[in-house]
C-alpha cells in the first residue's frame, strides 16, 4: 500500500512541526507560551497580559508591546514601596539566554491602559511583542476569569529553574 507507506514517512515530519504546547509562538530562539489576561472587573479601564517567554539564544530584550484593545500599552513591574506594592513602567524586560521568564500577576507584565471595552472571559485579542534582537511577533491572548492566576490550566508556571527576568 503506497499511501500507507507515504503516511508513515510524513507523520513524523508533521508531528515534529507541532509546537510543544497549544498557544506557543516562536520567534527565532524565543518561545512565547500561554499568553492570557484577566477579565475586567466591572468597568475597569485597565488590564494586563501575562505569559511565559523562553529564550534559547543570546540575551534579548522586550522593548515594546501593542494591542488594539487599549489606547496605551506599557511594560510594567511591581515594586515594594514601604509596605505597599506599586506598579511601575519599565523601558524593557531582559531575557537571559537559556532561561524561562514568567510575566505574571504581582510581577512583570504587559499593562493595557484605557481599555476600549471590558475584557470578557473566553474572548481573545492579538498582542504584538517587539524584541530588540529577534524582532516582532504577534501572539493571541486568551481572556480568563476575573480571579485567574494564569496559564492554560489556571495555575501559572511557577516552579524551579524559572527566572523573573530583569528590567531596565
């Protein structure tokens, strides 16, 4: 059966081109996994996008982000100011080679300011990420529930060996 033999040869090639996880987007040595945002609480005018970024190459920097869901998109982190956690804009987020960096609630994230409409659970929106060396990639952000903590399974990606990146 020639068609069965052809399928047996083609199947490994097809499977090797499938990303490791659904929702992964690759740009050179960078892999963006599980981009997500929380649904808006009421009429909130701001939101945030989170994800995991793996860098299998030389150090690179996320220098900009853009999304049509808000008037302004900024890179942010949280800092402790006395007894209060505050968000602060950062100019870039560094990704050291050979590490995985988690953008998560309470840490580094992409801030969506002046939302054009509330983010609703189950919806998706495109987010453009611009890296200093690798260039620009568009990912699809999935909106989870208001109290979501992240990742496709809702539990985030915290674990051993992960870096939180550095900011400049």
